[in-house]
């Protein structure tokens, strides 16, 4: 399966397991995780990244990302565990 088979170019979101997920959700999660891990990230950037991870978490969970991949970074793993949707 290719990306366009999941969400074609002209469609920006889809419903997965009852959650509307925007295209780019997984990419944003990864970019924010990198911001948290970067030594040179400001505290403001880290706070924004944490908030964006929490906001995007329902989509990441609905897509099943956490069923396939294990988060190795302890701080990120704890942040995600604290905010997993019910």
C-alpha cells in the first residue's frame, strides 16, 4: 500500500477507528519528538512540541502507530502514557 492509497492527494483527512485524522499527523508527531530530543531546543519550543504531541495523540492512537512502534525515549514514552486517550 502506498500513501496515496490511504489518503489521495486531494483528501486531507480521513476517519480511522472513529477518529478524524489529518494528513501529516504521524509526520508532525515525529517532528515534535525530534524537537523534544534536540539539545538545542528552547524550553518554549519544547513546551509547544509537548502540547502538539498531546493534541495529535488521538490520531496517532487511532492509526495504530503505538501498536506497531515502541517509543524508546523515556521522557516521550512517559508523556504519551500520561495522555493516552481513554
